[in-house]
């Protein structure tokens, strides 16, 4: 018998019946529902999470069914298979499997549901026709010439300016006595749509509507400045040739920008954007002269050689055709599915992840090949050579000291490639050292290929492929729980907190007690720490307690990033330099390390970080702190498995599982306890390969472990393996409220210091006091420049600057640069904002960066610039455009960094297409935090979070339908108005003269304008007819 969720009158349940919906596309009910194999009928948008949930597992277990895997349409950090050893572990097919069934549009290459394909293709035809019709409408015709044929741009206008007026001239050329011709309609098209642009522009004709030579008529176009941002409209002039009984139309594009003139001039695109040309795949068809190791590096005595783990030819033959071109992802995915083992066990663990790593490597190589250069020169700086690299400061390409770059002389006869080792990285160039036989002379041209540094990949390969496969760490199950018991009250009472605040938080104290009392060889212990709950503080306290209570305790503390590892080391610095070592990669920039950590680090006289000379040196420290990937160093030096009694991995959800396995599988012994800390509701791993993501690389080790039943966070769950921290010490309740509601089941409690969290409740910038959130709506213009794919938005950058200046000017609140964070998802926007802030000495130290750079950090004030402002709702892939901004985990991290004030700047029309963003904007609007451009919807209406048939949000689909309808309407109207060239009289558009409301006075049609009054101004009436 079919189970279902409570019946919803909006859904068509016939659709999932045996015969399907009998009404087909004529059905007015929604078809975006799915019948699960467990018998449940539910919305498509809920299917992915349901298929991984306990209810589904219980139902399928009772029927002997295998749980389905999550679709690739799920959230980025969860688009993977959560395999158990006793079930089918085929990869999640997701997007690729769907591609085999869903057709691709030949025009825009988007995948479109079959039932929507014809409608989609028709929309492209409509757009093509509309483009041609608009071009024809802008052409002068019928003897009429209207100035401003290239458009009328009011330029950059300040918000405080009064209305601005631009004059257009209408002239008529005629060799013979002209037939009567009259301007019958003069309007802005937005006035017909009744949108707010109609309130910003107006057009008025001075004098008679009859157009007779040689006298020109003057048309006044007025712009009424309002909110900051970009304004665009179309002026429509309809003329009527009375003799031919025919009308025709002339259009002029009108635009204006309300903003800061100086900012626009300073931040304008340096050159028009053009797509980076795809380079020839890296093909090394000649010998390579190897380079020299940087002389500034300290020699390390590695114990054994790290294998290469090259990508096997069998795999490259699948990925590329004989010419080296990549095969389609769909075909490749189907082939790769046959190579991966159907079971996920400790025996297949290594081969499964090795395939993912090979796929990731090939994609990274492909991306690096895009930066290949041809015909460039090298500047001698003996014994090194200087190579200019465009985009280096943006990390495009990313080049570090120790990387390799291949060069070959253009048209060289021997085809020899010379391998250059990067010795120094500067803002715009790198310094290379070649083999001593390399030489060149001025003017010699070279082809350049960047080489992927495979060291990190090789370390991950070595980790996943080694034979240390403890099931308690890889696939923990009930059989491993004999030793684990919930923490007791007595154990909690025995803890004497070093940080007294730990004793005031029951969950933190419970976590510390649980970690200290873990039996050796336990399953991984998880500290689930939502934003601001102090998980890093808790880990530090646990480490200190372990060291105090157990003289034999030895700790390896890791994190995915240097910034997170630095934070751990700083918090542990009280241990002293004799007990704590901050282990840094030799390629790390010396200047990036906090000065307070230098005494805990190893480096040489060249200010280059060094590795310990031997394993014995490692063993002299009780705590080693490093990134996950550098944590492989102790094993390479000869430190045995099990030397560390505890391995901590902070921010574990941010990196891939193979990266976490570098410390775990390389160094964990039978008795080593592993503690994972993180939040799977925040940012997940960065994965380059869509294929690798589909096979499971996108899921973090933390997420996979937490999905197992034994790590349930449900009420009544056993806390012997996982503790959830719920006291938030960071944010004002109003700032935390939305995330608490949408991500954490309202479980977070507000325990912040009111002196800090409530310190800006009366800030002058707030539209509503006591509610420290602002959304500032700006319809700006997102742009790109040169070959950079990154977007920037000058209008938003200016607004960021204004808010920073306003905060510093508010003397009631002492704001310092270190109190403010500016978060933006695009690197180009980061550079533009920094450009503006640097001009003011008070603002230049404000940190500007991506969401990823601020995870784990907090600021008193956070300003977010969302950048994107694309409004091509018909053919643009809006879901993809929003994806970068509206990723729920990126969103959650961004809005939870603020302690006392959160300001978000963006285009409400675009952001409102995403259900999560719309809910957030509604929350701000209802509580009085809205400024700038107003929402185009009713913020008090319930938000529909379901997806349409093609997987887009209902709001995107609605926007497409509305835009398509407007386009078809405009096309039909233009076709009726545009006169064909050399058209005969009988081909003209027949109209009823009575409809024109004309009074024909051929004798006095051109009388003095001053006597008649200005047409449109004579009685204060603006000449804007409406249909």
C-alpha cells in the first residue's frame, strides 16, 4: 500500500500512479513529486534528503531494498554516496545519469527536461526575432531622424542630484512638399509595464506633434535619480503617416547610473572581457631538462621515497580521445561506473578513492593548461630568470615556491623542454631557476606550460592506498562500541577547566570530559560545532586536559587550512616552545605566518620554513600542529603509527576525505583516538572534477561519519561518540535567528556578551534601531574585464565603501579596521573593494575576502557584497549564476560571521529567485532592516521552496515565464509597428483615425510653438500615453 505525506491539494497524485496523469500538460496541479521505492510519495526537492534519512532506511530494510544514493542536485557538501559495507555502493549518478535522458539545448547547452524542450527552443527563436525587431526599431526611417541613435546615457549621477534633462532632436528630410506626419505616441516602455523605471524616466515633446521640415522638434528626456544603481529603459516614439495611413516606430535606449563618478572611473574595466582561449592540451613531445632545487631550502632526511602514483593509461584513454580532447562527461561516467567496485569495504577503500584522486588530478591539469602561454620572453636575472604571468595576483594560475614551469623555445628544432623551478613568487612575475645548461638571449620567444604540483596528491594517494585500514575509523559500526560509554557526571566534575568559561557551558564541559575519558582505540569522536559555539576553544581545552592528566599523551592537531591551524597553535601557545611545534610547509610564504607563531616554527636564515631533521626531533614535542596535508611529514620522517595517542582534526568538514586520511591512516595506531570537529552545515570540500564529486570526493569524512546511525543527534542519542554544542557566544540574537531556524532546528541558545553583541543596536546606519541587520537593495551591473572570469560590481563596491565610512564617522561607536570584514564571493570584486578602501588611510586595513577565508572567524561588523545582477531570465542559466552566491552552506557561513552588525548588499530581483535568500530577505524586510531598491514581491507571503520540473526554483521558472511572455508581447507589438523598407501603401498597418485622437489641421500644422504652448507641458501634463 502506498504511503504518502499528508495530502497537499497543490500536487497531482495521479502523476505517480500506474497510468500517470490523464490530463498531461493541461493539468493545473504540480507534477514535481516522486514515489520512492519505500512507498512514500513526496516532493522532488525533498527526495534526496529523504533517501538518506532514517525513515527511508527503516522502510527499505523492512522490504529488503537497498537505499538509494543522493542525487547530484543535492547540496554541494552532500552530493555523495554514504556507503555501508553491506550494500550496493555504485556511485551517485546524479547529473551525469540524468544527462543520458535529459536533452541538451543546442543553443545554450543547458540540460532541459524533455517536456519543456520545445518551449525552451521557442524562447530562443523569440529572443532572436526580438533582437532583430529591436535593431529595426532603433533605425531611423520614414524620413524621420531622431538623435541619440547609439542610445542616451545620463552617465554617473549622484544620489542627491535633482532631475536631469537630455534633449533629443526629431528632424524630417523631404525634397518635396511633405505629406502630413504626426508623432502619436511618446513614452517610456516601463510605463506600460508599470514598473519603477517608469517613475525614473519621462519624455516630453516641446511644441506641435506634427513633424514638418525644415524645423526640428525637441524632445526632453528627464531622469529622476533615486536609489543607487543602474537604470535602463526604452524610449518609444510612434509616428503616423496620414497619407499612407501607416504608422512606424523609432526606439532609443535610455540609461543612467546613480553612484559615485570617481569610483566608476577608478574601477572601470581595464579592457573589455573576452573568454580565455583554450590552449592545446599539455603534450610533452620532447625530452625535459630537469631543474635545480631552490638553494634556500633546508635539506630533509626523508625515510623512503614517496611513490609517484601516476594516472594510469587505462584511465586517460577513457577520459580523452586519440587527439587528446576530453570525451563527454556522460559517456565517461557510464564507463567509469563499470570500473568501480559495487561494495565499499576496507578492502576496496583505497582503490575507490584513488580513482577519485586521479579524476581530480586530470581536471586540475586541464584547468592549468588553460594558462599556457605562447611566444613570451624571459628576462635574465642570473642565475635565475624572470617570467611575467598575467593573473598571478588573482591566483590564476596559482603558483607556489617549488612549483615547476616548462619552457621551450618557439620553433626549436630539438623540441627540448626546460623545467624551471619556481624560487620566488612576486605580484606579477615568478623567478625561475633552470638547469645550468639553459641559456637565452634578449628577444627569444618561448612557449610556456604550467605543471601541476602533485606532492599533495601523492601524499593523499599514499594515505588511502596504505594497508592501515582500521575499520573502527573507516566504517565504524556497533561492534566497535564495546568500549565507548556515555560520559558520567563524576567524570565531568573531575575536570578542572583551564579556561574557566568551559565550566560555564555544560556541552563544552561534557565534550572535554568525554575526550579525556575515551578508551584507547575508540571510534572517532565528533564535536559538532555550529557557528560561534566555541568548538576550537573546546578542542584546545581537551588537548590541555589530556596533557595534564596523562604524561604519555602525544597530540597531532590538524586543520585543512593554514589559518585554522594557526588559530589552534595560537590558542595552544601557553604550552611553550618546548612542547608545541607549528609545522609549516616549506612552500608557505614566511610573511603569512603570525609573528606570535614564529618561535614555535622551524625556519632557516633565508626565512624559508624547514622540516625537522629527523623523527627524533618530532618525538621531543608533545603537540604538533599542522595542516592535514603537511601532517604526512612525521610519517615520512619515520614516526611510527601509534606514536600519537590522539589525532585532532578541526574544521574537518572543509576538506576531502583523502586529505584527512593523510594524518589518520599514516599515523593512527590501534590505540590512537581520533577527534573530529566541524559543522556539516557549513562549507564542504573544494573539488575541481565533477566526475570525482559524483563518485564521492565532494563528501567530507565528517559528513560520511555523521550520517551513520551510531552518530545520531536525535534526542535521546548516546553521547559517547558525538556531542553537539548549542550555546552561541558570537552573535546578536537577531543575526543568529535565521540560521538557527533554517539550519539548526532552533537548538542554538544565545549566550553572547551583550556588551559586544548589542553594541551597535543604535548605529546611525540602521533603518530600525535594535535590529542590527541591513539589506541594501542595489540593481547594479556585474562586469568582467580582460580574460578574468571573475565578476565585479562597481555600484556595490561604492556602497561597501560608504558603509565603512559611515561606521567610522559614527562617534558613538568606536570602530576599528579589525572590527570589519567585507565578504564577497568573487575575487575581482575583492580587488575593486580593496582599491576603494586603500585610498582612505582609516579603511585600508579592513580585511576583504571570500567566504572560505572567513570560515571559523568572526568580526564585529560583516558587510557582504553578493555582486551578481544578471536579469536575463529567459535564456541565462540563472540557477548556475545563483549557485555560487546561493549555495546554502556558503550562505550560512557568510551570515554567521557577524557579532553585532550584518549588512548585505545585493540585487533583490536576482537574490529573491532563490527560496533561501527570499526567506532571508523577507525576514529583514518584516523586521525593518531594508534599504534601497524595494522587493518586487510581497515579503509577507509564504516562500515556496519546491523545484519545478526542470529542477529550478519555482521563482526562477516564474521569472522565465513572465520574461518570455513580455518578450512575446513586445515582439508582436513591434511587428505591428515597424514599417518594412519600401513597403507599399496597401501593406501598411490599417488603423482607425478615431483611435488616434487626432485633429488634422494641414494649414496650421506648423504654427509657432510659443503660441500653441509646449506639447506635454502646456497644462502640466506629461506626454506618456498608456495602452
